[in-house]
């Protein structure tokens, strides 16, 4: 989970969602596995929940 958070912290909220939508299109099964393994995953896409590094 720390690795996922570390990656997401480098991206804006828009890019986070773009990646999820792309994963839905090309790797839906893997995305479902992620959703099951990390119940808070979609909350982390919100920059208010998981702020972008260096953002003030």
C-alpha cells in the first residue's frame, strides 16, 4: 500500500483518475484485484485525502 500511495502522491488528482480509467480499459481484472486488496484505493485518488507531494 505504501508503494501505491508513493506513486499517487506524485500525480495530480486528474492524472490519478486518468490512470484508473486506462486500467479499466486494459487491465480490468487487475483493477478489480486492487480494489479488493486496497479498500481505500478510490479515496486515495482525491488530493484532499492523499495530497500531492510538494503541493501547498
